[in-house]
């Protein structure tokens, strides 16, 4: 079984960042946390990231726009979107086939979504 890998987590809500980072670390992931799309884009995703977990709606630039910019610059990372809002009105090729999970996010559901987009089998629940 592969090692879980590195997750990039982008969410504007500090409590969501803390809770999801803790959850993902409990599954063995290394987690890099960003408070905004601009913060991740400025830092640049580290090479070999397993998955990006991104909030759909954030002040400034949302997760979908962030992924579109990353793809346009050749930085494509498998992505799982999370949202506290419905998906009404959101249309993007980035969302086609990408998992979108409702907050609060269930641990098993997010790991299953990460496995799906990354093509990797990860360890079972902690």
C-alpha cells in the first residue's frame, strides 16, 4: 500500500482548516494549509502533491478560479472541492467530474474522494 502523501488544503475558515488538517493528518497525510487561493498561488504547490482540497467559495478568489489558474500555468493537481453552499450557478470544466463534498466533511468520504482523484489506494480510517 502506498504512503498517503501530501495534501494541499485551502479554506478561508480557520476552524475548518484546523479540523480538516487534523483529520487528514490522522490518516497519515502531510498537510500544507493555506488561508486563501492567493496564498497558495503565491507559494506554488509543492511538486508531487497527492491532492488539493479547496473550498469552492472564498473571499477574493474561489477554489474553482484558483484551480483554473493553476491548470493554465501547467500546475495541475488532482482536486477535491468542499463547500458549505450549494452548487447552484457554478459552472466550470474544473468541476466536471471533480468530487464536491458538503461541509462538515466526513473523514471516510474525503479520503475516498482523495483516493478517487489521485488514483492511489490509501490506508484505512485511523
